[in-house]
C-alpha cells in the first residue's frame, strides 16, 4: 500500500515530466531510471545522463539499444558535479534525479560523495523549470553514506522556502536503512 | 506539484478505503475528514468519529445533514483513547485518521495530548485490516505539540517492521512547522 522510496520517486517523475522535456539522470547506474526518463520525455524529448563508471555507461547503452530509446538519450562518463557544462543553452530542465550510493552489482568502494553531490545540485537547481522537481534517492547504508545523508539534509533544510519546497519521504521503523527521498520543488 | 500533508493524507485515504468499510475519524474537528471518509466508505459503509468538544461534534453533525451523509456516520463526544469500546465486534477497520493539535477556530488551549493519543493508537492498531493504514497528521506548532510529536515519532520508530511499515512525509525547509504525516501500514 505505502510506496517504497524508488516507486514514489517514479511517481514523482511521472507527475513532473511532460513530453518534449529535457531531463537529467545525474547518476545513470544500471540505467533503470534512464529508461523511464526516456519513456516519459517521449520522442521529442532529451535525457542527459552522467556516471563516472564506464561499466554503468556501457550497461545503460545496451539497455537503450534493446529498448530502441537511444536516440533521445546522451550519456557522459563524467561526474555529475560537471553536469552544468553539458546542458544545452536556454533550455529549462523538466526533472532531475539522483540515486546516491554505489553501483548495484559494481565496485562498492566507488560511491557518490557529499561534496560533489551538493556541488552538482547547486549547479543544476537554477536550470530547473518552476514547478518541477529535483529528486534525490538516498542510500546511506555504506561507509560514506551517513556523511552524505547528513550533509544533504542540512543543505536542503536551509533552502529558502519562498524559492523551494523540500519534502522528505522516509520509512522510519526499518533497521537496515532503506533508501529515502528528498524531493526539491522549484517554486519561483 | 508536491502535495501538502493534508492533501497527501487524503490520497492515502482514497487508496486504502474500499466501499463498505468501517473507518475511524479519531479527531472529528470541523468534520472535513469525516465527510471525506463518509464519501469513500459509501452507502454501505460506516464512519465512527470521536471528539471531546461539543462544538466539533455539533459542527460536523450540521455538515453531515447538509451533505446527506449522516446515516453512515456515528459521532461520539468521547476522547479517542476510549475509541476501542465503541467498535462493532468482529469487524476490521479499513482506515483510521488522526488530525492532532487544536480545533481550528476553537479553543486553542484544548489540544490532543501524547499519552491519550498513543493509548488510542495502540488500542486501534490491532483492529486495522492487513494492508490498511492508520494516518496521523501532526500539527506541532502549539505548546504541547512538540512533546506530542517527539513521543509519536519515538513510538512509531520502534514498531516492529515485520508487522508495520511506518512512513514519515514531511516538508523540512519551512519555518512555521507545517503539519506532517506519520502513516502506519499494518503488514500482518
């Protein structure tokens, strides 16, 4: 009945993206969200995806080939803290998603890190369309995860409420730190 | 885009209630949720509502008269810590909702309190249908509110995850303590 964090993040993406949008997958990973974004943004839309790991980019490219969605997706093997320089000029972003932590099935010592994650968010938020969402799915059950989680909560709690609404969606009685969501809506 | 707490609580009610259900409004207040519950449970359903204040019961009775939904609703001017003794025998509950704090437009010194609220929740949870929800909308911006909020979080965080899923839905960058939600799903 209650949706888990990943399922709720997909609901939010479906609500915020309209066909033709430019959308950002800031952490491509195994490409599951990239595929969903490509479906939601449609044949006239654009997905730009970032990941520092070659294996993530390669897996996602294969998934895109199989689904025939490749034409609307551009992948960059680049850290998301550099994402802004890959944006087209004068085009608002319809949605941005981060799945933090490590690559499932990959090298667990390679994780997102608080400084580059926050740098990336700060650089992309001004490009977000008013009324649209930047969604962060936080997996904090790895060594650098608690630090990243705390830094993100601290960062997002101080965002000006006139400019942004920040929602926390979290299951709070589970022992093994399931993922939770911070969703940031640009208000003006 | 992001739904506020009250709107999200209504979405959850719509998802959990099926026509014919028995549902509980543990804090009738001005009757807005009572009306919604009566609509969702349908002509064969039953709403049982509780409030300690005569003015709340009276206002809600009038609203029910105007909407023609009165036949499916029973109101008791009784604290919700006594709710269990008003339940029909051998009938599962389809949804339970609490709106904590004071009566809007009423005497702000009369508020829900942590001990009776938790006593009420503990007594009603075993009657909840598996898969259904107990939803708490928490207004903590009054003197007893912080204490009640902290006690409820502590209580719900320790609910056994095999038996319950507990979701917290909260806007975290707003200065004036807007309401937030704790939703408890019974899993077995």
